[in-house]
């Protein structure tokens, strides 16, 4: 298959969670003998932090203005099998117009479903979805499962909505030698977001205040100067994906904090969960509905609802943490790797192309089960 994708970014991992997922997925699609053409607007903040330049077996097309991209997009759509528009695509509405008018299978992939639905329900516009909603696409894929799928149908008119969760690239995320500069008793990787600051305060900053003898490390973009810095809290502004394993492997424990809209929606695993697990690092996370579908609390992952839960996790022995991390790593490599997601995407597209809507019961697993792949 030839897939043409109009997305936010694959070339820069700075300040977004889309790029690393697409990199692993595109490589695995190439292994399955599919070709990916990825259109990305060449914006200054991603260009300044570009850390990826070539799609294996495919093509990355950077453009400065949609008018510049239009002729190339039409040419590639003319012989494509699948066309995908993603959430937060800067020219998502314009891209959707030419995709809907073209021959290929039409797909919208929302990597930010809870945010999309939250804006719609609050009466705000969504810059990457036009007035017709999602009704003109053959299928809508979602990073988030559960009740968010019915929300895409009832609020935005999606005819079919199926969860295709994030994934991890084991070629990038794996245990490596620790680095002293990244050493931490507890680490956290994440772009600054006001809507998760209260939870970050409780599960990370307050823990650091109570344990001044422990070392805490936070990495991410867009943190304001007024952020609450502490003597035992160390900051790294941006860590490129190739360096994530070193940070995770230097952490005794790492924290995941979910954005408010995602936590409220449930079934919303962050790519950071899968990355840390694949690196063999024990994880403590806030709780959201559906967590058990991805990692078993207490066995493969630790859950924290308040500061004391994080303190208790830090008191576990190295052997206890290693057992939890080992189970999570096995689960991530078996169920949440990029190769698995690529096969699931392939199965979904085959189901839709064969006009088999009855096979799409809400998750990628349903199509794979029908094809005997899981």
C-alpha cells in the first residue's frame, strides 16, 4: 500500500508526542512493504529542533505554505491506497478537503481525541477539523479508546471509530548504560501543560520537597521561568528520542502524569509509558480508567493518587522495582511495540477496504483477531 499522511510532525520530537510514534510506525510499515509519504509544514519551532530527516522506504515532504504543497499532494494522492489526516495538522482542514475529493481510502487519525472532544463540547472550534466534522472519512482512528470512540461518532459524525493506541520503538527504547548527568531517584519527561500541573505538584514536586536528600530530574519543553524549582530538582530542557533511553536507564523510578482531558476520558496510554517500560525502568503513574488494559497495577506498574503513594514507591527495594520493571518490559515488547501497531493498522485498513464494518468493534485487536494475528 501507498499511504499519504498529512500530519503535525515526524521530523521533530520537540514539544510533541506525535513524532516518535510516527517514526517507529513508518519504519514497521516499510518492513511490511508499504510506502509512506508524509507531508509536514515547515514551522520554525520544529525546524530549530529537527532530529529526523528521512522516512525508510518513503518520503518526507516539508513545505512552507499549503499552496506550495497542493500540487505535490494531489500527485501523490492520485496513486495512493490510503490517505490519512491527523489531529493538529496545521493545514488539516485544507488537507481533508482534497483527501475527501480523492480516490484513496480516507482516514482521520486523532492522536489527541480527549482534547478534540473537550474543545467541541465546550463550544470551541478545532483548527484541524472542518464544519462537516469527520463524517466524510471512511474510518476514524483514535489514540484513545473507551467512551471517546462513541464521542467521535456522536459529536463529530464519525461513521466508524477504532482505537489505534500509541506504541514504542524497541530499536530506540531499550536498556542502555546509565549517565551520571541524568541520574535520578525519580524522573519525569513531559512538555509543560497547565492542566496537569496540580498532579505534577502532588506526585513530583511535593515528593521532592519531602525528600531533600533524593535527586529528582524533570525534562521537557515550555516550562515557565516561574516554575517551582528546588535545590534537589534538576532540569533538562529537551532530550531527543535517541537520548530518552539514557535518561530512563539512569532513573531508579520514573513518573507518568496524564493530561486532564485524557485522564477523564480513560483508555489513554501515553507513549511515555511504553517507552519507559521498554527501557526496563519501573513506572509510577496517576490512575485513569482502562489502565489495567495496558499494564497491571501493582504487578507491572505502580499507581499514585497522592504524594504518599510516590514516597512508598521510592521506598521499595531495588529487587522489587526490578521485578515490576521486568514484567512491564515484557508486556510492552509483546503488546505495545511499533511492529504490533503497524500490523493492527494494516488489518484495520484491510477491513475497511473490504467493506466489513461489522468487524470493527472498537479496537485494532478485533481486526487482528479475525486475521489470526493475535
